[in-house]
C-alpha cells in the first residue's frame, strides 16, 4: 500500500489531499472514498464528517491518529481497490472524482515535520565525499521546511546560496509514541544511576574511597537517598 499527498497538476497546494495508489496507475482520493464507503456500505449518514477526521490532508496528521485511522484506511483501501476495477468512473457523495491517473497528479513531500534537523559527517565515507576531515561528533543543523520538495519537482537555488546539496531520504515510522520512547529512556537512565549508587555503597562498606558523591537520581526522594547512601 502506497500512501501519498497529492493534487491535480496546476492545482494549488491548498487543495492537496491524502491518496492511495490502487491498481498500477490510479490514485484514489481517500477522504472522498472513505466517505462514500461509510454512506453507501455502512449506512452512516455522517460519512463525510468522519472521513474528514480519519483521512486528513497530511500524512503526519494521519499517523498521529493511530490505530483507528489505520483501520479506516484498511476499509477504504479494500473498497476503493474493488471499485477501481469495476467502476472507476464512480464519483464521491459530493460529485468529486474518486480516481485520477498518476500521470495527472502532482505529488508532494510525504511528511511535513514540525522541525527539520539534518546530520552530516556522521560516518567516514560521508566526510570523505564532502572533502572534510571526519570529526568525533557529527555536525547538526536546523533547516527551513522550504528545503523539503516533492518528487519530480524543481530545486530552486537561492541567490545567496554558495553550496547547494540535495539528497533523497528514507523515512521510517516506528509504532510507538515519543512519550513511550522518553519513558523507556528515563527508566534506563534511572537503572544506570541506581547501579552506580549501589556500587558506590559497596566500595564504601569495603573501606574503599568513593570516586565521587553521587547525585540524587531523578524522581528519587533526597532524604531516602541520603539514608541509603550512609548505610
């Protein structure tokens, strides 16, 4: 399944929407298609309103919804794939086109993030290609979102730009929220700090000098920490 953000060629980007490739060369309008599926197949009179929620214009918004959006996508894709093979001329509940040849579509960058941070010189071969000496730490820079461009689009070089570079990037979306990643990182850090504390206590009880006075681990009560420290 191939998701995309698209519009008809020469249409403004404000009319872009979420689409999916069905067959070999047809792009289906997911919002219009899901609305038709809900009304025609499920008898839900609120199909247009629900489709607007579960099939937003941006892929990042779709991913943020999570599992309910993926379930809606599965229903819409199965319905549209069958419809494309049997009645590709079908229109949506508002009379809009459901299917459009891929050759007539304008594709946009699939994901538009809130921040764009680039990393360079992060491995020796990259440094050699750029003609720079490798460094201990990679270089990081913040780019403007206008640096993103869609497939087969012109790359415009600003007048003040002395070095122009372009890359094709792969994107991987992990099936967890960043809050879960933060929780896992916090738990790992606390475990490491606790192990360091226990090792320091063991050295103290054995009559060995402490290497340093350990800091109070995050989330730990300071009085309880000091009581354990001086056991």
